[in-house]
């Protein structure tokens, strides 16, 4: 049982390194603290996106950060302004377009925190 909990810790360390903890940018303690905060926020946001919006999308529900980055976060799209509205035009041939739109719809349907 101890080995499984240790594997969980190693998974979190690997995820943290993939989110930016692998290369701290400075010799300054304050700059590195800010960098660690940003990397941990990115890791938490990635986990919440997968939990709330991608829980049933095959290939993304338990994806590694690198996979999420190349399949979902690097979006081949164009943001256009028209009639006082903004439109996100996603390439129709992109294989993860449906997963992105499902994720976006689910996240925007969440109630606002009050």
C-alpha cells in the first residue's frame, strides 16, 4: 500500500515539473517563489479543467500536461471581432475541435462564484 501512495507523490512531482517547476528562472528567492506560485496555479487549473469539463472525453480525462498542451491548449484558431462581439473561429479539420467546444460550453455553464 505504501508503494501506491509513493507513486501518487511521484505523479504530482512529474506533473509539477511539466508545468514549469523543472526550470526555476532566477537565483532570486522572490522571483522563484512567484514562478512556483504560477506553476502550481497552472497545475491546479489543468486538473480542474480535466475534472469539470473533460471527465468523459477519451484521451483527455486523464491526460498528462504535455498531451493537454498539444491537444487542447495550443489552439489553432483565430479570434475575430464582428458587430461588437468576439468570435473564436476554430479550424474544422482540427481533430480536437469537438473536445474544445464541449470543454468551453461546460466551463461557461458553471455557476458564478459569489
